[in-house]
């Protein structure tokens, strides 16, 4: 799955393999997925998809993977989309609760402002009506 990028053995016995730092990070990612219950077959399929899509060409620290124990998802660093690496990049349903909470908070703030402005307008109209009644016009 992860080949040594500095020097491979070429299938010859006794030839030392040399891995780059990037290779070591990739190996540790694979190991982490395996340690967390993912099958070797699923990790291999996800890894091949990510390699084909160029995710492995990015700086690996930029690549974010999430698993639910059944699939492996890549979180796009551009727009936060969640792509299923085992289903050839199918977009997965992803709920960003912090964004929803911010939207609700903005809506409540706008409502409170609108409500305040509406009540002030009603008070002015009520004052105008009282004034007209008092002056008889």
C-alpha cells in the first residue's frame, strides 16, 4: 500500500528499504485505521481512491480522514465536504452543528432587532393617535 519512496528493495533480498518522512506518516495513518477496526481490504480500497484523486499528493497534514468503523471519509479542506473513500468519493451527509447554531443565533438576533423596531414603531403610532385625539384633529 505504501511503497518506500527513497529506496525500494526491488524484490531483491538483503536490500534495505528507505522510507521518507511522508512515507512514515502514511504508514502510521494506515496503521491507525487498522488499529481502529478497519479491515485491510477497506483501508487498501480507500487508500487507492485517495491516491487516484490526488489526496496523497497534498501535504499529508492537510488530509483529514474520519471513520465510523464501517467506511473511511475524507474531509475536504476547501469546503468541508465529506467524501466516502470506499464509495469512490460519494458525497456523504454531513451536519455541521456549529454552523447551524450560528445561523439560528443570527436569526434570533435579527428577530429581536425586528421586534424592537416594530414595537418602537407601534409606540410612535400610538403616541401620534393619542396626540391627534387630544388635539381633536
